[in-house]
C-alpha cells in the first residue's frame, strides 16, 4: 500500500507525498474559485467559462507536479498544450488575462509555493479590478455604435453628414455603402464613437433632417471579440 501512489514506470523522480498532493490541489481550487467569483462581479461571463477558470489552476498544478523536475516531460507537456485550441469564439482581452492568471497561479502552486500562489493571485486580481475603474483614453464598448442611414440617390453621401458627425462623435468611419429599392436609395453604415455629452436623440434628429426623414438606426457595436 505504501507504493500505491508511485509510478509503475522505472523513474528517478521523487514521489510526491499524497497529503501534499491533496493540499496543492485544494489550494489551487480555492484560487480558481476566487478568480471565477471575482471575474463574475464586474463582467458578463458564461457558466462554462467560470467553471473553466475555477478548475484551471488545479489542472496546471497537477501537470507541473507530475513533471516534477523532469526536463523531457516538461518539453512534452509544453508541446501538448500548444496543440490545444479553443473551439468556441475567441475571448476578450480580459478573459484571456484571467486565464493566464489562473494558469500562472496553478504553475506556482504545482511547484509547491502555495503562499506565493495565493499572493500572486490576490495581487493580480486586485490590480485587474482596479484597472477596470480607471478611465484610459479610448472608446468604451458603450460609446461605440453602429449607425445606419438611408439616403436618396441624389444626396452626396461623402460630404452630407460630415459636420453632424464632427459635432456629435469623437470618431466616425464609413464602413459600407449599398444601393436599395432599385438603386433609388443608398444605405450607409458607419462605425461611430459618440462624445460623452452627446445626446443620441438630438444626433438622430439632425441626421433625419439631412436625409429627408428616411430610416436612421443605431445599435451597440460588438467589439469584445476583436478587442485584442
């Protein structure tokens, strides 16, 4: 029974005591659950993502403990992990950062430095949380909009809305133009970033007076997928 947790292969690597193995996994799971809970407080996330974050430190911890100083095994593990691809849509930068923090904490715990793993997790998690409250220069998800404008064919769309866009937006880019209704109408699609003090209703009203009261629509732009 004393050899039940030893490898069946002939190896010179030192066997990890069972209780230390359990303690490392337990600490890793606590770290993972803490990261998942902290991420869910300020961010929208699926249940599957939170579960993945919660168990990832334990998975990495076990892998590192099993390598146990074996350079060859370490290279093999690195090669195996490089083959892993997420089958879902790419995540946001914040999600990927959380995954890296979970992997880093699991790696530290797997080497036996449990206190360092806990300190690393708390410090990085607090810093990441504080940074979400800081206002960096740039557009936010809420200010970035998709703007669609329908105009008659005789209206020169290249200059028709320049002054209005300048007054109400920090950034405006014409994404696409297509004809409609047998060529009698043009449909324009812009990517715009509204100014902080801009009134969305007033902005749309100004556009309606310029395009002959034809259709104008605005919706939130999905930028999280490509924000890296």
